[in-house]
């Protein structure tokens, strides 16, 4: 019976169904360091982030990191596109110059 009860409790913690997850981090800090002020500060910070964003602290941080990653990818793609466009414009200018030179040369050949 003890094994089943312990298994259910552990399963509850490990699956994320534990309701007061904001208390787990500060509790572990308090138990490991004995610093109540630090644990209280962590708890208050977690609660403030949860009230402000509707997300837990780790979810909020993960979301911000993902948004920054997407911005970096967008910036990289925009830089690549700009570079390709500049190269395309230079190539187009080269083609126009060559076509003009060919026309001038044909006109010189035809006039003689």
C-alpha cells in the first residue's frame, strides 16, 4: 500500500499535475540552503510573474527565449535575402552594360 501511495504521489509530481508548483523551487531552496529570505524572494517572484503573465516563471522564460530565437532566425533570413537582392541587382546591371556594349558594337560593325 505504501508503494502504491508513494508511486501516486511521485507520479503526480513528475507529470506536472501538482497544483502548487510555484512552491517547489523555493521549498527546495529553503531545504538545501536554509536561507528563508532567498526562498521567500523566489516564491514572491514566481507568484508575481504568474499573476502578471498567467504563466509560471519557467514557461515565461522559455517563451521569451523562443521568441528571441525566432527573431534571430528572421533577421538572418532578411540579411540573406538582402544579400541575394543586392547580388541580383549587380548581375542585372552587368547584363544591361553587356547588352549596351553589344548593341554599340553591332552598330559600329553595321555602319562600316
